[in-house]
C-alpha cells in the first residue's frame, strides 16, 4: 500500500490547541445534562409520543456524554487535568462506562493514539464459534437485526473482569459498590415505571449503536493481543489507516450532532485539538486530498452489508496498493473502545 507523507507543517498547531470556545462547551454540557434528565422524565410519563421523544433525547444525550468523556480523556475541555478527570467521571456515570476507572480508560485510549495499534482481548470469531449452537444462532440473529449484542457482551466481560482477572483484583470493591448503587437506582426506576426501565435499555442500546456505527470505519490498524509486543508505526501509517466518517461533508454543522467525532483523521493528526475546532483543522489539513473521507451513504451501505461478516473477518482493508479507496473489503470494527477497559 502506498503511504502518503503526512505532516502538520503549514498549520499553526498552537492555534488549534489553545483556541478555546468555553461557550460551546457550556452549551454541549448543558444539553447533555438537561437532555439526560429531561429524557428520563419523558420515559416515565404516560404518553407514547412523549415516550418516543424521551427515547430519542435520552439516546442522543447518552451518546454525547460518551463523546464528551472522550474529550475529557484528551484534556481538551479544562486547562487543569484534575477538572477533566472530574468531568470525565460524571460523563462515564451517565453512559455506564464508570465501572472502569477514568484514568485507566484514558490511558488505554492515549495508548491507541501514541502506538497506532488496536488491542484485542480475545478472538471474537473463535468466541462465537465455540458457543452452543442455539446461543450462537441467537447472537447472529440479533446482530443481523442491528441489535448490538456483541458490544453488550464486551461490556459485561469488562465489568466482570476484576472477579476473574488477578491483575484487576483491586477493582472489585469499586465495581461491587457501583453495581449496588446503580442497581438500586434502576430498581427505583423500575418501581416507578417498568415501561421506563425497558425504554431506558432501548435508549442505551441506541447509544451503543450510534457509537459503534461512527467508530466502525475509522481505522484499519493492525490488532495485537493485550500485552504482546507490537511494531512501531509512524504518522504516515496512522493517517493511511485512519478514516473520516462524517454525517455531512457539505454541511459541517451537522457533524456537531456527534461532537465532530467523525473528523478522525484531523483528530489523530492533532489529538489535543478540541472538538469544536476539528472541522477547521480538517479543512486546512486535507483540502483537496480527501481520499480517506467516507460519505454517509458509504458508511450506511457497509455497516448494513457486513453486519455479520465483521464478526468473523475483522476490520478488513479500505485502500488498495496504490492508495485508492476500495470499500468492498472494509468490514468495520465491533465495539466502543474508549468506554471499555481491555
């Protein structure tokens, strides 16, 4: 594969790192918190149309809380990292990523940036094939129906890891306390409205689907089991195996619906760039050379086409030896990496 030379020369890096838009952050945080609380209320009321509105609002708020936790991991919201940790923990509490420590999730995510690899914890294809046939068939049927059961299995696996992984024994009490507290809150919600509890789970599944869809086609990195040595990769490799997945190329503001997370080449070029500056950074870095910019129709087509194949074939490849975009073998990834500790 031809790797084009990549460089941030020609742009003022400090401009994108230091240019703060506190009002944008305040508006986003207000929307996330008010949408979470308001959406939760709408799940309880006895009106089906308000319930539907509540599911949409709650799902979107959960998704944005995940993307904002990602911003906190990169320290782009506050100058003092201590406040980024506080904000990150709040966001993780909302989206259910709180069972792992924020600092551990942040460390693993930054590892992904610095070392330019994807870590895997087990062979997904072997895991599925070794399941009893009825369970395997059920999982495949749910994934065929776009229900993210594999992602939920990943999360359950990570949640229970402190109880069977000796290296994570020190996390047991934390997980037990969180399970008790969150379990009591879910019980109260169920007592108030069993319907609301079901709708909560529907919204949470919707959040995972959004995150998984946006994240699925952003990399074709080589994968290595956790703990094993891996080769060093340069910036050219990083950009050659990173893809920008936008809701709209023409109307950049539509990408604010996912806090500009789709501008992934720009994000990997300068990971300390805040979410609200990424569209400008992308324009200045990649104008006229947007081979790795995928359209929404391309993303939807491949997400649908390979929803079962990616379980067994991995991410696949997206460019040919000449560096041209070829999507016939770009199967996509599974899971939401920055919310689950490996």
